[in-house]
C-alpha cells in the first residue's frame, strides 16, 4: 500500500481497512503472476457508493469534521484507470513514461512541457469542467479589485511558463525588468525592496513603488520551534516525582523567557516572522490575538502591546529550579545542556552561536552537537537528543493538525509519531480526544483555550515563531491574494498582457551612450593621426 494516509482512511471510512488488505493481497498475487497492474475495479468498498459518472458518496464510521479537508488534497484527485494501466506496461518506467512525468488530472491546465531542470509549461485545458470566479469577499477585497471578475468562468490565462533560475540575483533582476510577473524576496535583495517602519510594518521602497510593484504579506500556517525532549531527566524531569517535574518545568520556563525570538526574527529573517504565543498560528481556528492571545509565562501586556518578561524573571525561575546563576549544584559549574542539530555550513554558524548566547544570559552552557540528517533523525527516534529545533507546515487548516504535535500517543520515541518533544499530559490528551471531533464553535474554542494554557505552562517547546511570507507582483498581475494552504490558485490569476509588454519595453531600452562615448573617443584619438597624415602628404607634394 503506497498511500501515506491509508491508516487515517482505515480509521474513518467504513470498510476501507478490509479493502486495503484485499487490495494488497491482490497486488501481491499479481506480482507473483507477472502482472504489472492490479485492477481494483472489481473490488467492492462498502463505505463508498457510486451515484453517477461524476459523483460518489463516502460513509464515515464516526464524526470527523476534518475529513472535508482531506477531500481537497491530491490523495482524492480522480485518476482514470486507463491511464494507470497504460503507464504500468513493460518498459514504460525505464523510459520515464510514468504518471510522475506525464500526470493526468481534471484541472484547468495541462502540463505541456516538463523539463524541471530548465522549463515547465502549463496550458489551458480545453476539456476543463469549468469553474467560476468567487462572488463573495470582504470590503477590502472589493476595494483592491479582487471581485472584479466575480462570476466569470476561469481560468483567465492561456499559458503559464515556469523557468528555473539557479541564482537568486539574475532572477531578481529579471523580475525588475518585467520578465517575471511575481517574486519572493531573497535576503540579498531585501533592503532594495522593503523598508521596515518604526512600527515593524514592511513597506515598499520608493524604487519599487515607482515601478508599480505591489507587496503582499501574510503570516504562514506554520510554526518553527525549539523543543525539549521530555524523556530527558534534566529538562523533562522524573514523571514519577512531582517535585522533580516542577524543577524541570521552571527550568524550561526560564529558558523560554531568555530566548529572544523577536531578536532572532530581526537578525536572521529580515523581520519576516511573528513570535509564537502557542502551537496555533493565525488563520487556524482557536488562535487568539491581542491580550487574550499572549503567552503569560513569557509576556506581559502593557500599553496595548505584548512585552517580553525581563531576564530577571527568568533568573528567578532558574534559581527556584535549583540552578542559581545557572550553576548546577551537582558539579558546582555552569549547567550544561545539549542542542542537537543537522544544521551545517557557514550560514548556520551564526544561528548556532546566537542560540549559545541566549542560554549564556542565564549562565547556562549550551553545547551544540551537529550531525548529518540521518544521524539526527536517529537521535530523535531513540530519544537521545536533549534540545532540538523542529517545525510544522499545516496539512489542512484545523487546530487538530497542530495540537496533535503534542498529543501523547503521537510520541516520537514510543510511537514514531510527530510529537517530537515526547510530551505527555493526561489532561491535554483527554481534551485532544474531545476537541478533534467537535465542530468549530464556542465549545471547541473553550477546550482549545485550556489545551493551549496547559502547554504554555508546561513549556515543552520554546514556541519560536510563525514565519511571514512576503511576495511581490507587478501591476499587470491581477487577482493576487495570498493563500497559504492552496496550491491551485493559478486559475484565479489574470494578466494584463499589453501593460506588461509596454513596461518591458520601457524598462529595457538599450543603453547606447557608452557606444557614443567610445565612438567619440575613437574620433578624438584619430584627429592627431589624421593631422600627421596630411602633414606628410603636404611634405611629399613639395
């Protein structure tokens, strides 16, 4: 079974577990018989019913509101059995004639050129079933012209060409010349494109505004954090000893206050991030903004804004944990903690040194242990890492997809799950089981608030930050609205081709003055030679 979500489907779709077993057995029988393709059509799946040629129904075993998000993933994209059988023929894979290289789908575009090392081209699909541009939106959307195409059939463009640029600077220059419609912002080009105001808000530079370039920013549905391995006796504590658990908790809280993520974002991300107040990023149900959303362990609310607690608060907690001024009473020396990472190379050296400096504010000695990625993953699976950095990008926009990262039965060591910190809390786990099947509403919000309070207090993570995406686009690139979950937004885009052509011509006028200067210098340098030549001719004539 090659489906990465087969376990989840078996848990929720009636009859899927039995179907998967029968399909796997049939595939094995076909393999032994020399058949390269398994025909699944004769196999019945009790929880799925065909209604007509284009419609089917799925019956779930229990309430699972998040299932609607899974239906929007590529796992549920319709696939014609004829295409699968065709590509399973002998010799196809050896010639790279596979669905990976020649995908089949039902979307608005066809992949007509597929050379990932040079260029990929999408062209309008003449057989597209048809969709219309959304008619609903906010007043701000309407003011930006994002509803001008309301109700019109999509897509609006005939062709999209993607070229591979191996270097950031040439790609940036081509964007400024108008040969690319949109662009991200590399660190090398950040100051040329964006200025950060006193309020921390990003604004385009005068050069960008003069070109009519527009800036879109959005906090991503992602989180990057530093985690504590809760199975480690120093930072996790003894699960059978409440006093030792309290010691380890205060140690984690002290470190959480000391590590200044605002500084990290400013230095290493050009301000492109938001300090995380908990496991849920903005845009996910359950997230709270403003005073109600701050992490009180780390921040206070003053004069209408969030303020990080002073380092003195962290030192007080550290002393209460038994490490006054960072001294380990067992050794009489600075407490030593270990940070495991797969980061390497010159770019990561300054980041790792920054981590060391943050811990040094408490008198703690942080020892960085670097290893290759495979070795790092092995440490995580065995639970031998003490502190580590991790991250998560949302699969679907539901709080379950973030809170499960702290759910005990998803522990990395015991269950090989995504709970990399191996955090386990009985109340949190019980609330998670209740929350995951609740519809969005006041009851679910109340449960989530309590879950977030628990992880803030226990501090299994230094919550890190939510990254912020910055994107630029030219004036001719229409219907540009950041969507941080979907990958099928090309159908909404509109291009003003004549405006693009005019701007390209205007911005790429040939620079001829160096040629005229060179020609002038040649003429000037030739004058003495001409004079000498004429003088010699006159001498001969005499």
